C-alpha cells in the first residue's frame, strides 16, 4: 500500500498460431501489462496484421451498430477462444459487405431525399415558368445555336461562376433560391458548350434532369410531376423496409461479431505495445505482479499444457522509469486515490503517498474547519450524493467526520462556542498557541517529506542526492539545525551552538554537492551554487510558515461565525434565524471549499513536490473488452 | 496577458527564433558537407532531430519537419488570443489539409487504413481531425461526408459537391486548396486592418504568387479553359485582383501572361523560362518581403508570420538537401533540385 508492488518482466514465447489465445488467457488472468520488448532477437511483428484487421473490423462494427442499433449485453463464455487471423479477416470482409450494403441504403435514402427536394424545386420552377408561359421544349432544343442549362449551385459560388462564365461567352441568370441552393439558367453559344463543362463541375453545378415529359409547356408537365411524386413516395416506403430488414437480418450475427472482436481485442491491444516473433514463434512481453507468478503458470499450463516458454526477470536499474506502478489499495482508501493521481502516478519503487495523504488531508481539513454541526451537514450531504458521485463522495463523508472530531475538540457547533465544552481549546481563545502548533505540525510534516525523499532517492539508486542534496540528509540536517536555532532563540530550548553547527554543516554539504553537480563555467557554477543553496534555506523557511494558514483558517472559521451572529443580532426574530441559517450555508459552501483547496494545496506543494515525481506509468492490465473495469 | 506583454513576448520570441534561420551561404555549405558536419550544422540551429543519425522508425523526414514547425508555432501563439491566434493556427492547417488529401487518395486507391495512417503528419495540439476514424471510412464518399461534419466543413462541402459531379481527384485537390487559402485570406482580413501594410504585404506576396503559379500551371500544363482556370484561383483583392486574373487567364502563352503583369512583377519575372522558374523568382520575392518585415519594425504578429514563412522555406530547402544526400546525389544535382535563389534586401 505504501509503494508499488514488485513486478516481474516476463516474456511468454509460444507458437505464433496460438498468440491470440495466449493474449486472451493473459487478459482473463487480469494482471498482465503488455510492454515492448524482444526486438533484438525477434525481428518480426506477427501480430501487426492481426491488429490492423481488428481495427478495421472494429471501426466497421462501430459504424454498423451506430446505424442499426445496439445488439444487447455482451456475454462471453468462459471457454470461448479468440479468432485466428483468417477468421478475423473473414469477419472483417463480412462486416465490410454489410456496411457497404448499409451505406448503399443510406445513400439511396439520401438520394430519395434529394429527389424529393428536386421535385419540389421543379414544381416551384414550373410555377414560375407557368407565369412566364415559356415552352421548355423549345428553350432546351438540342439543335438550337444557344445551349441552355437548368440547374442549381451553392449560393456562395454564384458570383465567381458568373465572372468565370463570362470568359466563355456564357451568362447565368438565377430564377429561384432554396436554402443555400440557387436555381439558375446558364446560356451560351453551343460551340463553346464543352468549355464550361469542367468549370460547372468545379462550381458544384447540378443539372436539373428534365425528362422528356417536362420538355413541353409547363401546364402539360404538371400532371407528370404529380405521378413522379407518387412514385418517389412509394420508393421511399420500400427503402425504409430495406433498412429495417437489415437490422432484423443481421442483428444476431452482428452480436456474434461483437463477441468475436471482444475475444480478439487482447492480442490487438498487446500488438500495440509490440508482439515480437521469429519463424513460427511469437513472444508477448510485459509485466506481472510477483505474487501472481504461480497463478500465471497455472493459467498457462491449463490452457497450453506446456507448449510455451516463460522467461522472467526482475526490472533492471536502467528500466525503472519504464516499469509500470501497480498499487493495491483497501476499499476505504480508494476514494482518495484519484486525488493523488491528479498530481501523478508514483514511479516503480517510489513511495506511494495515498495513505499519508488521506490522513494528513483529513487532519488539515478538520483542523481548519472544526465544527460539529458543519461537519455533520457535510457528511450527510456527501452521503446523500453518494449514489450520484460514486465513491469520491466518501471523501466528503470522511472530511465531515474529521470536521466533527475537531469541532468537539474546539467546542464549536454551527459557529456557537458555548453550546458544548471544548475537549481541548477554542482557537479564538489562544491564537498564539494555535499558530505555534500549526508551525510545529509543518516542521514535522516537512521532516517526514524529506525522509521520504531520501528513501525514494536511495531506492532509485541516486545515493548522492539521497545524502547530500537539499532534499536529502544534508538538507534535513540543515533544516533541523535551523529549526533548533530558531526554537532556542525563542526560548523553547538551549541548543544554539549545536543547532547552528548542524545547520551550517548541512548547508555547506548541500553547497559542495551543488557545485560538483553543476556542469558549467566556474562563474556560472558559483552563481548556480549560491542561488540554489540560498533557495534551499528560503524554500524550507517559507514552506514551514505556509502551515500557519492551518491556524489562520481555524481562527477564520470562528471569526466568520461571529460576523454572522453580529449580523443576525441586529435583526428581528425571523430575520435573526434566517441570517443564522443563510450565514451557516455560506460558511459551509464558501469556507468549506476554500479549506478543502488549501488542505490540498499544502499536500501538493509542501508535501508532494518535495519527494513525489508523479511521472510513473500506471499498471494497465490487458483486458478482454477495452475500458472494462 | 496584456496586449503590451503579448507584443513584448512575441517580439522577443521572434527575435530569438530569427537566429535559427539559415543564411543562403550556410545552406549552400551544407550541400557539400559530410554527414558529421550536417549533423553539427543542424544541431547548431536546434534541428538535431532532422540529422540523418536521428532517423527514427516511423517518423519520416517530412513528419519531423512539420513537427518542428508546429512546435515553433505553438511557442509563438502561446500568448495570443482571438483572431490573431486563429490566423496563425489556421496557417498550420495546411498540413492537416495535406492529411485530408492523403486520406482521400488512399481511399480512392483502396489502401488499408494502417497504410494511410502511417503517412499522416501528426498534428499534435493543432490537430482538429480524428485521423484514426477517418482512415477507417469505407470509401472517398463516406470520408467526405465525415469531413463535412467536422471543423473543415466549409472547405470540404464545396469540394465534395465538385467531386461528386466529376469523380476527378484533381477537382477535389484543387477545391480543397482553394477553400483553404480563401479561409486564410478571410482570417487575415480583419488583422490586415489592425496591423496594416506589413501583414497585408506578406499575404499579398503569398496569395498573388500562388494565384499566378496556379494560373500558369492550370492554363499551360493542364490545358484548362480560361473560365475554369479563373474559377479555381483564390478570390482575394491584392495586387492581382479578379479583373486582372480574368485578363491573364485568357492569354495563350507564358510570355504573354508575364508581359501583361503589373510593372514591378514584370521586372521581377523578366527572362523567366518556365513555370518552375516563375515560382522560384516569386518565392524569392516573397522571402525578401518576409525578411524585410522580420528585420524591420513591423507589428509582432506580422514578424511572427514572416518568421514562419521563412522558417518553412528553410526547412523545405533542408529537406531537399537531406534527401539529396540520402539518395547519394551530387552537389550540382542537389543545387538544381533546390531551386533556391539567394535572398537580397534592396
């Protein structure tokens, strides 16, 4: 719980023809994180084609499901096998056929919609031409010297097309507009008719297909239009039946395709990291927890009966940065984990701060917002929101409980300081003591973070930094010495000479270390050393004082309550209680949020930044279905 | 950031970046240099990732060059907001348009999604398209429909309609290019009003050069009729407005077009033999213009745009040199392929 689990790097070598089953078995095993490897000796990538086909098939299936609807819950039999590459290709080809059929249906529907729109436009056009009393048959005569076209184009293109047509001796005349489509007549010399063909295509010109029935006087064409409209209506109904038929016909097989693609997902996912191979062999490389080794062997034996080779080793010192971190948390700690992970993931071998974070954050929140009443409301509201917020709501419940505990210690209930006797003390009655305690807590907190940093650096093999750096033992010696000097000057101890030697010695060691670590010209080294050493002292001093806010907020809580009571005291009976209730709501919402953020800030900036790199990689086990919990 | 601090940031950044530009002599020396010297020269200009030794599996030279340009653009636009940020961001969208064209070609050729994806230029934070999903479209029609539902709908809508009428890949490419540059002009217009002549000068040099080269190419290489040529050009009002372009499109030969250009252009293009020569001369004129803006007291945004134009010119030249080296071409062949005329400030 305090550090990531020890892992083995494994390489599972087996027949390439069984790679998909091996990946499936590892996904069912549930604790295998694929990783690249084996490139030196195994030059081929036997699963690359598998992944490519899987991706294509998955994309087609997703589109089909979006088109034809979901096929129900996915249940995979425990003994189901993963499809081979040939099976997957066959499935992919089938999905392509179905999707192409769907696309055709889709296109046909779109064409019908367009035909509807065209007929409507044609009817409008006819209505206009009827008024003009023009015979379309004569206007569009193929043997005329004047070539005339009727059609539509996007309104944005009209001006430019008109300018361009002028270069070919053509003119454009718009006679109608529907949405962004302009309906127009283009006329020009028939001899230059071909000159504008490409231009019109470029401009998105769509010819109005005028059947022979329409190439007559408009009044005679109206009857034809009516019959055409009825024919399209009938076609439209038939088209819907085709789409419905698609769903009914392919639904069960699509569900089966979903199952097979889910079973194929593990090898596809493992191939993303890189499954290597040579000849007829394939190797899956990755990480497993040490404690699960026996279980893994049992899984593989049960499935492959010895037809595999399992190579394993501890992570090497140079690859620690690439090793994923797997940390197991008890259920009660899990709600706090996202708050830690929002800062970062611990590196393999690093200290995991989730447990101390949970305790310290609750302690700080409670200390800054100690009130039995407010804490109870926060806990109840958070518990009430648990179904909606999930387990993160329990952070609110715990924060409320911490607030209640400190409320008992401070003797505060909804800001009233007289309802119960404090078990310890009321912050407002001894603010100096509160400030001293807060700073004392800060000193302890920073000492702990420095010790954790020493441990982390030593675990990562950086002994120099662990011993001599500002965040190492030398920095710790300086800090403790400086605290001793300040405490002695304040009269709390009598250790000035010893503490001063300790602080001075620590600082000199830090300075020498900075000097040796800096690669630059002597002048630059001196500057860097001086500034960084100075920064060590100033940083630790200011970080310690930062904890005074714990006391300040505990005082602030009481002060805010006093302000509410003063305000309420000046109002009548009804106004008094309204002011009390509203004031408490404001205190809980506003101050509660500020205190939660301040506690988080102290943890992140004064704590995590000192020892926690947060640049580790999370252990992501291979799963059968992507995103499965 | 306040406008003053934004300007200060951008000015400082551009001045620092300007030190990375390649003088013509340095680029010329690179042509004759061996691998170690090339790597040293590239490292000196902050381009070690382009060195032959840094060849990474899966990242082509083109992809690494674009990554460098995107990275520098990202740094430059950091303090910008609104129209200025939109303009410089859209300048990088050319690479995404190339990705769109690559995807469309792969669909027309019936390639697999993985092959198309490998060719795409990673756009990083500037990426607005889901390449993975687009690569898995079944055909060009589906791809265009998906694109039409995305951020480049305005550009793609006309291209799709034109393509559906003709099924001609040229029509599609030309419509996408035209749509992109008209989008750039539209984004530049409000900024030209704010930042005045320097930015307008850069845009004019860019758009007029593209229009002239396209006009010559479409008219005399592809033999398109004048009306279609005019229609395919970028609609803008710089030194070559629509009326002038219509006149030029109707002329029947390269010398006639060059003779009908405005006087300053005629002087610049006198003796141009062919279209690549016209392109090289116009490109040099554009680079000179950009260099003047970069070194002068222009508004920071104009200087940043000038830097990006010059940087891309440099990186294109570097690509030619590095490719030439890789193919084992002689120095003379590389210089010929480079077509980079030295830039001189008058």
